[in-house]
C-alpha cells in the first residue's frame, strides 16, 4: 500500500518545481483523504489540473522537451530573405547558361563543320569578314545562291564589287532584321520561298552558338526539311581576349532575349519586336546590361 499524503507531497513538489510559484494547499489532512477513495480521486484530479495550469500559466513556466517550441523566425527577416533568394537563383541560372554556351562554343570550335556544298549560303550581319568568308565559299563551288541579312541585292552587289569578290553567286535580298532571331526567321522565309533544302550559315565564331541553336530550334517548328551546315568566321583571332570576353558575355545576355523571341513567335506567330513593350525591354537591356554595343 502507499501513503496518499506522499502522493500529494510529490505532486506539489513537481508542480512547484516546474511552474508554480508556491506549494498547492491540499486543504485537508491525510486521515480525511483516507476516508473515501472518491475523495482521493477528486483530489488527484484537482492536483493534476493544478499542475497543468501551473505549467502553462505559472510565473516560471518551462518548456518540456516533447512540446512543440514556438517559432523564433522574424517575419520581417523572412520577407527580406526572399529577394536575396531570387537574386541568388537568377545568378546561378545565369552562370549555368553561360557555362552551357561556353561548352557549346568549345564543341563548335573543335568539331567545325567541314565545307559542304549547299544551295544557299546565308550570312548573318556583322563584321565584314563574314561576307569575305562567304565569297570564298562561293569561289570554292560550295554554294550558288548568296544572301546577307539586312542587305538588298543591289547593296550586296556593290559591296562585292568594292572587294573585287566573286561574281559567281546568284544574289538574293536578305530582308531587314532587328535581332538574331529575326535573322533566323528571315533566312527561313527565304528558304521557304525558293524551296532550298540545304543551307550554310556563315557568322562569327562567338555568335555561332546562339545563332545555330536558334536556327535549329526554329527549323523544328517550321515544318521545313532542311539540312543545315555552318561556317564559323574566326573573328576572335583578330581581337583581344578582353574584347572577346565582352562579346561572349553579350551573347549570354542576348540568349535570354532570343529564347523569349522564339517562344513568343511559336505562341503568337508574330515577331516580338513588333510589340512596343518588348522593344522597350530590349532597349533597356542594351543600355544597362550589354557592353561593346
């Protein structure tokens, strides 16, 4: 048998130790408690309730290891951390895209397309060496038709005459373009119009990864069955490493705009530069994000 008074004393000790400021008065003697088991039961219940109230509302409340602890996170700090997380994610994504483009550039440099005969040699606008290389391809008999985006047949003819270049090529008008994606779009329209099935893309080596990727992606959605070759013009051998690095950085930034143009054209079947909001965003990007422009 056990002494009920000891139970009361133990209970009071535990309650006062955990959260109560003073012992809980029993209000009756031990002899009176022994008179009725019902009375003892009621007392134990009251003691339990007192313990609970003391634990939760006592002046020296302590947390039990098994209870859930209140959150210590400051909601203001949580809100401030969100922009940082977004910026970190954007930075890591930018680095990932840059690394992918650099690897693709290295791949194109190491496995450069061997000269292949094609029906059309298409030159994307840029350095004068691009046209020089295209004319050499014509002289080698690797293409009959020549087109330079953003140049009419008359403009291209005058430029070839100034260079004393080849007169073997059949010149075609390269329609006006405002971006690399539109270069691709206009080239595709030219191929569709003349039913060309083979084409050689000529552009600068630093520009080739983005141009070739866009060309292949656009051809997949155009329904044209075209074999695409490429010729990289080695501009990077004629410029300093710092300038080339700046040009390559621009290509990484421009890739985002090009992919937006590609997606927008697939969804709306329109050129994104025809929308004023896209033109505004592009102007801001060129002003604040690009170098050597």
